[in-house]
C-alpha cells in the first residue's frame, strides 16, 4: 500500500512539473501532419485546417457548429 501511495504521489509531482515547463515550439518545427489512424475523424470534430503561411494557426470546426482557433500550434485554444 505504501508503494502505491508513493507511486501516485511521484506521478502527481511529475505531472505538475511538466505542466509548468515552457514549451519550445522550435522542437516541433520538423514535425509534419500525417495519417496515423482511421480515415474518418471520430468524436465531434467535423473539420481541421491550418494556415499555410503560418502553420501555428489551426482552426477546428465542431459538429455542433462551433469554431475553435489556436495560434500556438494546438497547445492552447
């Protein structure tokens, strides 16, 4: 039981440290979009698009009619 509590505490501390870390967008500059799953989108997302001249700007259209915009490459919306 003590190991379980210690492991959960360690994981909680680790995640809290990760959330406070600053994300360097340069690390992701070499990444390109690719298909890694089924052809159809799941969930309530109807469309995803990015601005060609600025790939950090992403738009997501929800099936219910909402529109989400990210200017940080999908980190925040």
